[in-house]
C-alpha cells in the first residue's frame, strides 16, 4: 500500500474514492452523494488545490482518503482539522486508516500546525478507536461550528 498527497491533476482518482465514500458511508460526512455526484472534475481539482488530500493506493486504485486543512479562524493559525476520512471496506483491517492518519499528521506538523482536531459521530466506534490509536483524545467542546447534518458529536484533538 502506498500513501501519498495528490495533485490537482489527480482529481479523477479522488473523485472515485470520494464518491465511493459518500455512497458507502452517507452518515459519516456532512456532504451527501448528490452534492458531489454530478460535479465536474474541475470542482474536485479545486478542492484538492484548497486543502491537503492524501490517498491510499492498492496498486493504482485508491482504497482510502483523508484530508486536512487549516482552521478557518485567523486567530488559530496553527490549528488543523482532519476531514473526509474513508477506507474502502475491502481495505479495512490492514492498517490503511493508521497509515493515512500518520501521513496527514506528519504533513500538518511540517506545515507548522501545532495541534490537529477532528469530529466524528458518536456511533462510529471503529473510527474513534482508530483516532485514539493515532494519539487523538476526546475533548469536551470546540469553538468550531458543527456541520448542519449533525453527525459529528465528538471532537478529538492531538498535539503535533
């Protein structure tokens, strides 16, 4: 398995795994499949340009994705947020999630972040366990607004 940061030229690869994620785990994301299914590749490329997206590959096929971005609050310039985490069902249980998390933690630290946060659904125990194994701790509350879908009841944090 190879984990790497992708470029805008690789938007079709991210489109494939992003649509799989939204179809496979619709309650895990603020976005819905219908929000992305008919978008042009240029929209996927624009998202790649605006954030840090990593893919896990099995051969040349993406089997997982993760991204991170800087906090939108200018008063928190060294805070990052993990987003869009997904591992294809066939790639689960093989260390894919841990490898993806390690990649973004390393990248965020290299970019000058000192802490990184994420939000996860209370019912998503597998994801919570994966994040805890990667050093994230549950915190009480956040100054970041919750997504309108209301699926992210738990905020977790890790120092970098």
